C-alpha cells in the first residue's frame, strides 16, 4: 500500500479503509515506519499568502531500493516503464538533498488547494531560500502552477532537477541541472 502513496499527500483514512484497519492503528504503523527511517514525512510550507494551502504532509520512502523492491521493480527498464518512475526519482532527489542540508535549513513542499505547487522549498530563517522542482522530462519547463507558487513564495532562486548531467539557465532565476550540479549552486545560496 505504501508504494502507491509514495510521493503523494498522506490520507490516513484511505489507507485505513483499504487495509481494513482503524485510523489510530495506521497512525501507529506510520509512526513506527518513520522512527525506523523507512519513510519520511515532508511537511507543507505555510506561507501567509492569502490562499488556501494544503496542510497534509507528503510521504516518501527514504530508500528508493526498498520502494523498488516492494513495487516488484528489479531493473532500470522496469523502473522506466513503471508509473512510479517519476515519484521514485522525486523521492530519491528529496532524500539526497535533505540528508545533506546544512544546519538551519528546513525542507518543505508548497501546494495550494488550486494545485499550484513546488516539490521542495528550502527555508532559512522562516523565509524560502530555494525552490526545487523535480522532473524526469527531457524538455523541462515550469507549469503555470509552478510559476504561481514561485510568486507566492517571493520568487526565490529556483531549480529544475533532472536525472541528466545538464546545467543551464532556463530563464531568469530558474536553472535546470542534474543532482550532481545542484550542490555547486547551493554553495552561494545556502
């Protein structure tokens, strides 16, 4: 069941109903999985932007290998043809970034009820310092919802992280890069 919710907002009632368990039981299991470092809850960023914001956390497996094993994926071809490929990449990138953040930088995601969103917002001193959108696309771009979210967040420097070793500006204040190149840009921003 958890492979189906990886990278999505957590709905404990749906999980409980699907498993035939009570919500308190599901909460206990999820708390155990979190304390055992199997899963990570990414909390939403609550900005005072005068919009209705999502306040439900997203849930991710911390180890993409565990996710792939539970989903029955044993090689790269199976992964690329699977519906969880994008969510798997997103979870992997999030884990790599969050595990290496300097002290004082906190990770969140941002999403409004109308669907404007950013996958990862790195916050320093209660202010968004960096916005990161994670995509598997060969032709990355920002959606209208991404642009609205960036505006809501005060237009911090933004990155689109791809599973390729690219590094180029997409537009002013938005850069496309691979995970490896992201770190050199963080040196001046975080």
